C-alpha cells in the first residue's frame, strides 16, 4: 500500500511539474513520438540527428516543440526567434544535455552556468584582445609551414584524410597560444589521440543521457579508456601550470596569453586552480578542434569550386606578390578570402546546433510564451540554409552572398557561425586570424581538386560537424 502511494505521489508530482510544458506543446507544432520520450529514440545515433530534424522542418515549419526524453525542447530555424533567445539575459544557461561534457572537459566557458560563465568571460576577455591576437601571428605562420611540409608529402595523391594533419598542427598552435608551449614535444606522449578520444566520448555521453548518472557512467565500457585520456591531458596541463606558478619570471614572451592571465587570477584568488585547469582544457579544445574542422571544410569547398579557388589565389598573389609574413593590414585586405571563409561557415558551420535553457518565464519574438526551464535547440546549420534568408540557391556555394549589398538587407542572425548575442564565442577573432594566415600560405602553394560533388555530402552532428563519408581530394603543387 505504501509503495502504491509512493508511486502515485511520484507520478502526480511529475505530471504537475510537466503540465506547463505539456500545455506549451499543445500551443505550437509538435514532433511526434512517445510522450516524455519524443525524438530521443529517433536521434540516439549521431548520424540520424540532422536528417530527423530535416524531416521535422519539412512537416512542421521552422519553430516546433518536441520531447527529448523528459526535457521539453523548442527547435528554432528562424533568425528572429534565435535573436530573441541569444539576446535574452534569461537564456544564458547552456542546455541540460551539455552538462555531461564536463566529465571530460571540466566546467569551463563551454558548459558553465550563466552566473559563473559571466564571471569567467569577464576575467578571460583580456586574453583575446587585439594586441594579444597580433602576437600570435608568428605562431600561426609556423603552424602554416608545418601543414605545408605535411601536404608536400601528399602531392599527387589522395589527400582525403588530411584533416588529421590540421588537427595535429592546430593542437600545437592552440597549446602554444594558450599555454605557452607546443603540445607535441619529442620524447613525450602524443596527446592528440587522447584529446580526440575525450571529445568523442563526451559526444557519446551527450547522446546517451543516462551516462550522466555516475552509477552508469563508472560501469560504462569506455570509462577506463576515457579516464586514461583525461588523466594524461590533465597531468600535462597541471605540469605547465605548476611550472608557471612556481616561476617568478613569466617566460612565455607573450604576457597576456591565457595561462599568464589565469595564473594572475589564481594569485589574486579570483580563480581556483581547478577552474584554471578546466578553462585550460576548454580553451585548447575550442581553439584546435573548431579551427582544424573549419580549415578542412574550407579546402574541401575550394576543391568543389575551382573557380572560387583560383579567384582566391589571384587575390593572395596580387596582395602579396612575394612570399612573406602576413600582416594585420593584409588580414584586413583579404576581402575575398573573408567572403570564402564566411560562405564555407554558412554551409558547413563548425558547430551546427546550439542548446540553451531559460531560467525564467519569457515571451519570444513570435509572442510565444515559454515557461522556465524550457530547453532550446537553435539550428545554425538550418538557419544558414534557410531559403527565407538566402534565396532559392541557398544550397549553392556562392561567396557573393557576403558582398556588402547582399548583407545589408539580411538579418544579422541569419549568419552566426560563432553564435551571436550575449554568450557569443570568445575566440571568433582568434579563429579568423588563424584561418586567414594558414589559408594564404596553403592556397599560394597548392591546388586542391576532387571529382566528388558538394551535393553528395552527408552530415553528422557530433557537436562539431562531421561527414559520413570523406570525399576523395587530391593536392598538387601550383
């Protein structure tokens, strides 16, 4: 009898709590599925997420409701509604399904709650000021030269898997610009496979939410493998941090890089050592994984579009007839390159979906009332391909989409590869400087080609955009 009462009480409480979300679900188009399970079963495999959302958009429109297990979610493929979420002070929290990532990356800017995020962002902003970013240009140059050396070995061959080249170099560049030292040093453990293992396992944990419970997580078949990677990466960060903390003289030569700023915050008791370690992991992951992914997408798009590749090459050699270091002025003058980067990020955004959560009741721009604790998924991937903003040729690669006359009449929230609003990406300018330096060096020396078609690409949402099948790409000297 007591057991029956407890079960009844639990069900009554659960339904009472969920009633406001049930009411919300009846006020807008709703994706099908079993109540309180919804799309969870349909998108449990990463390869099924974007195709499932494609079908929902086709049937339900640009804004609709669905259950992700017990989580009430509003899906958004509308620039104005996305604007109202990204600019709201009540939607700064990341969505609940990001929380398990902290098991691998720690609690940093990527997953922190709104209050802690605001504090950390304010304290870390100086690490990304203009003066500091310009001091990174020689490091970006060195990274470009390392990539060129590796690409030379692939000349005339199938270079489809050159993404690993980009990941290796981007990790070294990210470590040097944030921690003051390269990641790959002869005689030390190669940490790239462990960083990638942590990211891959973090993605699995997101897609299998029961793993957020320690009881299941510690009995997971990948737990031990993940723990090894976490410990190796953590020990590397701790070693660098310890060397810095114990050193009275800051020897990086870059006085405002992340580790110098963060250690100053620890000494001032504004950061704990654990916060420093967590942010170090977040910074390195954010810098190397997204940059490598974007660079691979860029060269793939150049292979798909040889006329754009030649136009970009001509801009580079016109601006810099002789090979030399790229300057700040060059970065500003590479206007077509910026259009190419933007168009690549439009069609192949590094992070296709963004999740947020409201901490109080609010109204969206479409007058929809949204109760506290509702989750949002804003699809940058779909907004960037929405014909409402990009016309009938929305799926065609066309850098002219970013000519001034074309951008002036378009909502700024129709294009947001680094997100927008209050909780935007701290590393946007870092990424743009890095990409421009590396691309100017690579396109000057190599030509990329493929017989594959852009339309044949199939996408996988794995926090970072991935491809189900890598197209064959060849690299040749110019």
